């Protein structure tokens, strides 16, 4: 049981970072596969609602089935990490961030998300639509436009020294900083 | 199906690490964009370093994958500057709004945050709309 207690603690960045980095060679060696989560959104569209769209006309089973299985595992891993190995204490966020977020009106710091914002009652409010629906839409749209997300570009692409991925990651941060500093004060 | 178990296990490992490292936390993403903590930078930075060393070893030793094939990483076309900068920026908007990128969206859903179904469905819609209007976008 001591092992479980040990695993329930939050894992520090210097443990988690290398473990995430190891996913890249694990997938390459497992079957020459490239680590990239957002490609699954395309595979799901190709499988379920391809319409008559050129972008979704490809053999998703051949190129994407392994990745859909991988993401099913990610969901399962979320269950294991979030239920069986969950850390009972609030996340140790920096005091400055807590002060800034309190000033925006956020009061619940207990879970992985602020439950006062990310809840089903708030989905149809202006704030909920912008954060969850527009935000989600841009994650999907932007990831495919850029040809990858954090895993494909920021981890795999940068590790393979690809200039394209550096450009994409610069975009990720430019976009994130703009929302955080310019837009957040208007939506909270 | 047997061939897919390794990918399922890799995904489970990834999902657990995302949760236990708190990468899935909306607060951690805010902290990152506010430059208030080294946590996320340390994770992404070390992740890149470990992946980079691994890729170099695989390339230099010509390591084959478990199916016996040579391992190649297709390069992305760096001449398509527009798509990476604009697409990347739009993704960054979404990352900061939802506080999650695709991996964490799925991992959080598995951890019981059912509300994440909303941004996941929206992300599918965004992907579909991209596919639809792709021919008219600058790349």
C-alpha cells in the first residue's frame, strides 16, 4: 500500500517531463508511429462524418486506428490517475496566479478545473460558450491548420528539430498570451 | 487486436502521467501563460530533451521498430510558414480558453470531468470545419 500512497502524490516536473518525452521513442519503436494526439480528431471525422470532403477521404483505419486506440488508453489512464491514484489535496499553484485568478472572480481552486466556471449550468452562458465551445473549436481548428498540437509539434516536432514545429509553438504561445492578458479580463 | 495492445498501454501510461503531473490542470496552464511557475516549462522542456536524445539514438543506431521496419520521421514542410503561425496562434487561443490541449481534454474526461465532453465535441467540429474550408485557406 505504500507504493499506492507514493503514487498518489503529485509527480514533480523532473519526473513527468522525461516520462512524457519517452512516449515518442515508445511509439516509434512500437510500430514507427508518431506521437500526436490531435490527429485523432481528424480520424474521428473521417470515420464518422466524412461528408464529401477531400481532407477526410483517406484510409483512417490504416493510418489512424493505432492512434484512436492510444487515445482510448489516454482516457483510461485519466480514469486511473484521476480516481485510483488521485491526489486528495488541492494543486500547489503559485500564490501570484491564485491572486490574479481570484481578482478575475474564480473561487474554487480544489480540482483540476475551476468548477465555478467549467460546469454544465455555465455551458450556455456567454462565458461558457467562449471558454468551452469557442475554445474547443479553436483547439480542433487550429491544431489541424497548424498540422499538430502540443504533442505533435511542441514535443515530437521540436525534438526532431523541425523548423515548422518551432513556428507552430511560437504561435501556440503568442495565442495563449494574447487570450490570457488581453481577452481574459473581458470574459471573467 | 493483439497488435494494438501496446498502443493502448502507451496511451494509459500517457493519461496517467498527464494527470499525476497536473499538466491537465487549467490552473497550471494559467500559471504557465502568466510565467508564475517553472512547472509546465520544466515538463515540456525535459520532454523535448528526452525525446530528442531518443530520436538521435534511434537514427544513429538505425534501430528498427517491433515490426522490423526502418523508423523514419517525415519532415514537415517549413516553407508553409502561414499555416504554422496562424494555425498555431488559433490553437493557442483555444489552449488558453479551455485550459487544455487535446491530450488533457481526453485524460480529464476519463478522470470524471464530464464537462470536457463539450470542448471535445467542439474540437471535432473545429476539425471538421477546417477540413471543409481547407482549400480556401492560405497555407
